[in-house]
C-alpha cells in the first residue's frame, strides 16, 4: 500500500509542479517563461541575488500577486472539494455523493452570503467567522438532506439526489433574493452560484490552508474506517467500528472542509464527484489511497479548470463552476447510468 | 414592496453591487453586451427576479447645471427664448414643426405624427430627462420606475421597469411611447401590437445623443428648446475638446473605469467615448462593452487615474486588491468618484458627465 501510495503520490506531486509551471505562463498578459522563472527565483532567500531585476514592477506584481496566488488557491479549493467528495462517498456508500449534489455547497454559500450581506465578515470570531458560519449552514443543509432522503433507515441514491436538488434550488433562490435586496458591496450573484477565483490574493489561501491540511489529515486517518463502510454498516459494526460516531465526525469534517472552500470560491460543482471516481479508476477502491490521491487530483483538476476559466475567452472570465459543470455533468450522467445497471460494484452502494 | 420601489429608489441603490450590470444598463438604456449575455444565459431563472428588484436602483443626483425647466421657464421659453436671440434667424427657421411628420426610429419603423403628442409615456431615464429638458412636463403621463431626474419625474405615474407594466401603459392612452435601447425590439413590437405608437432611440455616440435631442424637439414641436439644450451640450463638448487638444501627447493619462464592482467598460460604451473625448486613454480599450476586471491587464496598463461609480463602488476594494498597490493611480491616490447617472444616461446631462470626467482626469486644465 505504502509503495503504491508513494508511486501514485510522487507522480501526482510531479504533475502538480509541472502544471504550476505551465499555468503560470497562461494569462491575459504575455510574459516569457524565463522572466517568470527569474521573478520567482528573485523572491527566494539566498539565491535571489543571482537573479537581478530585469523586469518592471508591474510584471512582478502580475506573477507574484495575481497569477500565483490564484493558482495556489485553485489547487487548495480543488483539494478540499475532492477530499470532501471522497469522504461523503465513503461513509454514505453512495457513488453520486459530493458536496455539490448533497447541497452542502449551496448551504455553505448561503451562510457566507448572509455574513457578507449583513457586513459581519469579521464580527465575533475574526477571519474564522465566514468559514464557520458557512460550516453551520452547510451542516444544517446536510442534516436536512439526509433526513429527507432517509427511507426506513437507508439512504437510497435517488432519494439523496432529489433531496439535494430541492435544497440546492431553494438555497440558491435565497442567495439570489438576498443579493437582490442587498445594499452592501458584495461580489456579484454569479460568484455565489457559479464560483470564481478572480481577484483573490494570498490572504484567501492562508484562510483556507489550515482547513485543507487538518481536515484532509483527519479524513485520511479515517480512510481505514471508510474501507469498512464499503462492506455495509452492519458488517463494519461487527468488525468493531463505532459506525454512527465515525459517520458523524467524517460527515462534519468533510462539511467543514467544503464550507471553508465555498466561502472563498463560491459554489463550484462536481469536483468532489469527478476526481474521486477518476482516482478509483486509476488506483482502485482503497480509501487509504483514495483520500490523499483525491486531494492531489482535485488540486490538479481545479488548477486547470481555473486556467481555462480565465483564458478560454481571452480577457473575459468564464465562471469556474461553468467549466467544472461542463466536465462534471456528463460524468455524473454516466455514473448514474452505471449505478442503475448495478455495474462495477456501485449497485450494491444503494444500501 | 411596490411602493417602496416606486417612492424610494435610494433604498435599493446598493443593489448594483450585487449585480454586475443590470442597473448600469437600465440607467443608460443600453442593451447588455455579449459578455454579459453569456452570464445571463446561466442565470435566466434568477435574472428575472433580479432585474425586477433592481429596477429601482437608480441613484439620485443633484446636479445644478442642467437646464431643468421649471414651469415658468417653460412658458417663457415657448414664447421667445432670450438666450437664443443672437441666432434669431436660424432659430426662427427651425422653430416650427410641420405635421404630419414621418420619421424612422431605431427599429427601422416609420412613425407618423399628425400633431405634437399631447400625452407622452417615456420608458427610460435618459428619455425622461430629455423630455423634461424640453419643458414637456405636462405632456408626460408616464415614466419608468427608474426615472428619478428631474425631481418632477419621481411623481409621474410609473409604467414598470425592465418588466414593463403593459396594462398601465395602455391605460394611459399615450399618443407616443418613447423607449431606449433597454427596451428590446420584441417588446417594442408587442407594444405596437396593442395599437400604441412607439418610437425608439438608440444612440451610439455623443453626437447621436445630440441628434436625438433635436429629433425630440422636432417630434414635440419644441425645436427652440431642443436647440438650447443641444447648443449647451455642444458648448460643453467644445470646451473639453479644446482643453483636451492642448494636452501634450506625452502627458496623456491612462484611465481605468469601474462602474460596477469588478466590472470595467471598453469600446462601444458612452463612458469610453467620454474618456477619449477627454484626451485620455481607457485602460480597457482593447475590450468591447462590459467585462469582468482582468487584474493582469490593468496592472500592465498601469493607469494614472481610476474613475469609479459613486453609487456602487467602494474605492477601498480597488486599492486593496492583490498586486494593485503598484498601480500609479493607487500609489498616488488618484481615484475619483463619478456620478453614474451623468455618464451612463444618453440624455441632456451627458455633456456635464464629460466635464466631470475631464476635470477628474486633468484637474485645472479646463478654463
């Protein structure tokens, strides 16, 4: 297991670095690769002096304060959503569960929007206010969705999807209504419904980082339990797992990670769905591999999705959620089809 | 809710912040740019709600210089415009409209007027401002929900905003309905289907705006009043043009515009024309219409001045953006608020907008 993790993980990290180099070159302002490299090296302590300033201040700002923080933030948001998706799928034993389809993203965005609309961004808990409120509303949404979907102690796939869709459109309508009424400076409505990473500096990454790191580690630590869940809850219980408590903590932590991501990026759909399934195809169903590799895969996926979002139409931004939906919705349809036929082991997930 | 929207537009003014461009568009009477339509496609469902709610979001403005005719002024103007005395002959020659008058509007439809319209409905702030400037206070029997200038416009019956109140319009039995670009051609056709006479204006340039005001004067038989208005506008423009011409090529400033949070304006919009008429360069000149802020492009353009919407943009959000501290305008604190309604409504106050923009970019350059 360790060797396989090392292999896939190493490849993932390498791809991530290569992608960083490639995506750093893409932007509305043309910058030669050599100059970007020099600008980055100049910032490093020790060897910085070997790279004298041959660029103007604006170019350094573009690389260091516009492009790089945005790419890093995309990677963090992607990792957060993908890890949360893998965890939701693990404990709910539902292949179509992800922060978006469960309505958790919409719930979190409502909380974040409320905080911003009422100008409470840093009230009470400072910079933690926003993600924590998003967490509370996200968790409430999840609770409602699960309660709606539960049928005689089970969570059927279709019930869960329906409940998620209903909550999504309801919460989305509230966000839209709020932003229509608001007289405070908030980001445009498109941000909350379709997501965007435009105009986001380093501070956003710093806010998100601890959630991704600590939350991700916690979920990874519970990967063994997720493997047991795959056998069915009763069987997992017989093997000595406290299923209810594990399920609850994993769901809450996954929701917290989602909420943190949503509060900096808006609602970006399908990342938590596509990525874990891709990883499953490559590395198999073992959650001890699936969780960390999903983080890497999510980072890669969103890095590129955001690069497309900011470059595909020249200077015109495409909402990030549009790109992920273009990729994700057909994928979702495919998974739904497969689960209907009960192929590939997913059928048994209906619980 | 309804009365709130009608009576106090200020309460909802901040709506613009939540919503990229609708208000600006409603203000200006311009149709959404392609980039925005893309966004709208995504949000068709929510857009309707948004737009209805955002209708009232037009700010108030207290401009003093506009030729705002009071009732008494109107009456004297009708008899003999004292100011135009030096050009008496030309004025006399152009002062009387001969009916029936047939004109082609922006939809390419010929509209015939048998007499000066006695009952007028105006469905955009710009058109309403023009009608009031021509002293047609008494003839106006309906305005759009957004119309807030001059003050007298606020007490006129409301005919709806982006979603028109067709019943109210029909019930007002107007001789003519004036619409701007914000009313799309399909809506114009459906109004015509009700037997209403509709005339649409869709100016693209400052010059078009002046021509349209003259056309208003012709339709309503207020040619002298129209000439007063257009003469003043031309004088304003000439003043700015002369001052702009005296600015050295090397001293020309680059200007970044933000008239909705996170959105800037490129070619094809009045605000862009005001910048170039002021002898300055729009930092977003490579783009067309409205587009989301491209931070890289703005940093590279390194604008000397930033002009932002008084109503909807908080300059702090601009200054605090990552990497923007190195921009000359931010470094030297050259950020100025501009009255949205002056620069976005293609009406009689557009030339005042031009002067305001010029003064912000080149202070003290105007004599």
